[in-house]
């Protein structure tokens, strides 16, 4: 605090000596007094002196006041006085009527005292803990003090709060305070807290700040609300601006939909208050924050789609076409609509369909363009309309085609009843107002941006300049106006249009070069030594000539690339040409236009460059410089390289398409697999459930059987043990008769139940016996016989095959011998001895052959017999199967009878239960009549005794 004492000592108009002594005495009382009332009165006195003697109180009392905050938490009054005193010391809100030098010093006091206070971070943490107190006299001055600290040294205080446990959460509770003054000051506190601190912005957003702030805005009346709505909107802007995480959270939380009611202003002509204009202006700015071109493209696109789906864009267009809207609100609405539709095809298509409420209805685009080319409209409004038109055409080839189509001869309205967008642009392009020329040229350039098709279509546009003269093309008319020496703004606009038109369009370059006056005009403009104002025009002419060289397809013999380069070298010089080309990017307004897409100029004189054109200059400046210095051989090589790259790009594109298709197929297969897995899991679950249900039914059935057995075992007859006591004897006798009847019915039901049980057991035994008998007879006997027959048939087949082979061999051998015998008899006279040998061999072979044939016949007969036996066995097997089927049918019938018996058992059980219930009701009636009734177990044990007593009573009555 030495430097503060120095400031105090240097003051020329300081306090009187008595006041300084008073402050010192009060500080001593705060520090040393043991009574709370004395300390409270001393702090109250310091509060009253803190505004007038801010420096002295701050120097002497700050440490004591902080100590009070630490030690006297139980007394809210002294805490409130201390917080108010610290606020008066630190805040610069109160203006002091002192000299100018002292005023400057007092402005620094706030930051100096703030630095002393936050030098100990525990002081800020202490202040945060005090905000948890609900007492108004503690919470409100605490909020004001913390707000003042943030205003003085925001970043340092933000860092302390950020590292403090639950620091931000405690401050968020202020928005839920039922006392409006604390809630409203809490909004101001959060404004200062969230300024330029992304981490705190995220914490505040995830502490449900959006929901609370939107609720406050709705409660206060949306745009018709007061300054509280303004404060909430400023806080929302702090949370969302340049914070992608919070923007995504705002969109995902469906808070965009809650913004639509803000813009339901209607056609009220009763006047707009200044506060309403401010509120609506901030609301429009908040929409623009969510769809700003500087945001990531994905986030902007999703917000744009959400605004269309919830009807927010439609509501903004309603304001756009409404009457009685203030000019600044209308301008901001146009800018907002521009960014909501920029680059979003769905929103652009909707905007193209919007009509103004006129008679006849006109498209909103036409109405806006009429304002843009009207020189009587405000400058900011004309800039907003140009921005809206640019955003409508941004990445919108369909919209570009519609605008260019209004200029073509086949689509122009011959009656002249309606004005098209193309006619308005041509009218503005050739107007006497230079600002209209520039706006129309830039708007038309955006209709050609990155669209080679529309650049070629625009070459078809013909203009009628005067009566009797032939029409000229739009391209030629633009160059004619350039050569006439119009205003710089007009020439800059036309040159930007021509550069955009000719870039990446060799056909347009050919049309431009076909006019023999264009190249000499450009070279003449570049070669002249003009003033600084004309240097920009020279640079643009150099750019246009460079584009004519770089995108030249050498279709015109007189203006091929090489000849144009030679012309530049002779008349201008390559170095001079490059220097003039650099004038564009070195211009002071070039960098300003390249920062943001919105044409935001302080006055018409600054409207020189377009944002999209600056990107084109940056793209072409380097390649044109290289093209000027390249030789013809290098140009040829470059063209070959370009062709090779194009072929390579086509191949890559082809493979990319193939990969994309394969990815789609793979995704389909994955989905099918996942679907089948889900179905499999569902089926498995169903099977498991069915198995469990079957098991439950089995358990229930077994339990019922056990219970039925117990009931049969313990069921006994109930005897009437009541004794006549002279009270209602007729009713008691009637009840006895009913009990006897119920007992007999119960015995009958039990006997029927026993018969059913025995029937079920017989059916089960018969079913099991029949199953065992049929399965045993059918399986054992038949399987053995079939197996034996199969083995025998296989053996006989093998023997038959071997014999057949041997027979065939002998027949062939016999045939060969016969042939040899005949040949030998013909060629040589046969002697008796040889003939005998041959005859013997022949006889031998024939004997063997006959024996084999006989054996073959026997085998065939044996096979036939086996086949007949096999057929008989098959018939026997079929009969066995039929017997099994008959037995199975009988088994099914028996099972159905068992099921019926089970149902009858269930019915008997129900009847038994009803009978027991009736017996219980009769017992209760007997008890009500005063007749003693014994329990079931006692009745069973005492049946015999009851009978003996009845016999004795009968004997006594007989004796009397």
C-alpha cells in the first residue's frame, strides 16, 4: 500500500486532519472493540465516509473490513455494511467533483484497490462463499462487489473463480433468485464473468444457463421486455460467440426453436420503443452468431437446417416483407436472412419462393434488388441487399442459373408488365450512379462464381443500345463502358465482373479477344504512368490481360499465348507488368475486404473490393506471374502435365466412386447382419421364456397334485357339536342339516376324485406299456432281420459278379479257340492226333462252361428266393408300422382323456373349495347365534366324544 499512500500524499485537495483522525479511530474500533454493536456502528460510519474519502478509507480500512467478513459471518448487518464499503472503495461508478488531475488518479484507484483485494485469492473465495447467504443485505452487495472486481481486473478474477471449487456454480444460483434485483444484477455479473473466457463460458452453459436465460426473456415479454431482456441477450452472445462447443450444445438442446416467438412482431404501426428496437437488434445478432460464416461449416449448416425446420427463417422473411419496420431493424433482418440461407440449398430454395405482399405479387429477390439499384435508398440498406443476394447465390448453381436465365432472350417478358432480376441488374450496371454500377457488377459476378455453364450462357445475352443500331453482347458493352473513361468505382466493378467471367472459361476468353480493340486498350492502360488513383485500375487491367493469357486455348491465331506474352514484353515489360499486377493486393482496402464476406463499408467511397474477388486475386496472382515468365516449351509441358493430372483425377474419381459403392454395400450387409443377430437374440429369448413357462406349468401341476393329496388325507367329516341352549333351535337344526348335506357332497366328490386318479394311473400305465411293447417288437426284430438279409444279398451279389466275370472269360476263350481251329483246318491238313487233342480241349471247355452256367442258374434262383423273402419281411414291417400308428392314435386318445380328467379334477377342487367356504360361513353363523363351534382339528379328534354325548342325551330324554 505504499504507492497508495504516495497517491494520498500527493493529493492537493485531501481531507481535513479531523476526518483522517476519525477514519483512524473508526478502524481502531473495528479492530479492537469486543462488542458487536460497536464494531457494527464503526463499519456503518466507514461506509458513510467511503464515497467522499475513498482513498483514505481504502488504505486504512480494507484489511479490517476483510477481517470482519472472515470473523463476523453470523451477523448479516455488519457483513452487508462491510461489502457496501468495499464496493464504494473499488467501484468507479461514482463520479467525484475534483480537479482533472485527481480525476485521473481516482480512475486508477479502482484497479489498484482491486489488485490489493485479489492479491490474496482467499478473499475472492470468501466473497463467493458469502454469495451463498440468502439474506438480501449480504447477497446483493456481494454481487455488486464481485461485478466491480471483474470490471476492474477481469482476467485475474476469472482465473481465481475458475480454480475455486464450485465457484461458477454458486454464481449460477443467482439466476434462480426470486428477488428480481439480485437476479438482474446476477445477469450483469455473469456478463463480466464470461467475457473472453471460453472455459468459463462452457461451464456456465452446462450449468443450464441457456434454459434459465430463455425463461427470463419469455417472462419479461420477449422483444417487448425491458433492459433485463437486453442484458440476457448480451450474456447469450457472450456464451455463444466464437464458442463452437456452446453453439452445438445450444442447437442440440433445441433452444433454436425457442427463438421463433421473439420475431412475432406482426404489422404493428403503433410505434417502436427504443428498448424494443435494441432488443430485436440483439436478437437478430444472436441468430447471426449461430450461422456466422466464420463458424465451422458443419455447425453452421446444422443450425441453418434447424432454423428452417422450426419456422424461424419463415418468421424472419415475414419481417423482411412487413411494413412499418424501422430501417435499422430491416437492415439487420436482411443481413440475418442472408447468413441463414448462405450455402444452404434448402433455405435458398425457400427464399427464392418468398413473394412480397404486393399486387401483383413479386419475388422478394426482385423487390430487394430494386432497393439495391435505387440511389435514394440508405447506403447500409443497399449493402445489406447486396450481401443477401450474394448469400443467395453462394454455392447455389440452381439459383445462379435462374438469375442468368432472366437475361436470356427466350425468358424475357415481352409485355413489360413484370421486372426480372436480370433486367434490374442490367439497369444498375449501366446506370449513371456509380454505386449502382458497382453493386450490379458484383451481384452479376456472383451469379457466375465457380459456374462455367452460366459463364457460357451469359455470352448469349444481347443488349439493344439505341434505336436503329444492331444489338451488342453484354461482354462487349462492358468493355465499351470501360473504354469511355467512367468513374473509378464503375470501372473497378466492371473489371471485377470481367475477371470473374473470363477466369476458368476459355470460350469467354476467346469472345473477349475476338474484339480487336480490347487487347490494345488493356496494354495502353497498363503501360501509362498515371496517378495513385488510377493504379488500382491498372492492376485490374493487368489481371484481366493475365487471365486472357493463362486461360487462352490458342484458338485465335493472332492472340495465342506466345504472341500476347511478346506483346507484353515489347509494350509494357514483364517486370512492369508484374509490378502493376501487385497494385491490387497492396491496396489498403484489399485486406479489409478479404476478412469477411459481408460488404461492410463506412461510406460509398470505401466500396471498392468484393470478398470473393479477393480470393480470386489470391488464387490467380501467382499463376499469372509464372505464366508470363514461361516459355512456349514449358507451356506445352504444362499442358501435358495438366492432361495427365486430369486423367489421373478421373481414375481416382472412378475408384472413389467404386469405394463409395462398396462402402454402401458393406453398410447394407452390416445392417442385415445386425438385423439377423437381433432376430436371433429375440428368438432365443422367446425360446428361453417358453421353456421357463413350461417348467412353471409343470411345477404348478406337481404342486396341485401334492395339495390334492394332502386335502384327501386330512379331509374329514364335520359333526355338529352344538348343544341346544334354548336360543333359536329351528335355525340351529337347519344349519346342522346343511352341514350334513355338505359333508355327504364332499365325500361323493372325494370318491369321484379317487376314481379319476385311478383312471389316470391306468391310462398312464397302459400308454407306457403299449409304447414299450410296440417299440421293442418293431425295433429289435425288424432291425435284426433286415440286417441279416442285407448281408446275405450283398454276399450273393458278390458271388454272382465273380461268376459272371469267369463266364465271360471262358466264352471269349472258346470263341478264340473256334476261330483258330477253323483257320488251322483250312490252311493245313489236320492229322488224327491233333484233331483228338483239339476235340478234347473243346469238350473240356464246353463242360466247364455248362457247369458254370448251371451254377449261375442256381445262384439266380437263390437270389430270387431271397428277394421274395425280403419282400415278405417288408410287408411284415409295414404291418408293424401300421400297428404302431394305431397304438399311437390310442395313446393320443388316452392323453386327451387324461387332460379331460385333469380338468375334471380342477373342477372338483373348485367345488371342494366352495364347499369349505360354505362350511366356514355356516360356522360363523353358528358362532353369531351363540352356539360354540370347535375348530377343524378339534372336531376331527372329538367326533367320537360328540357321538357319545348325543347318545347320553337321548338316554336321559327317554328316562324323563
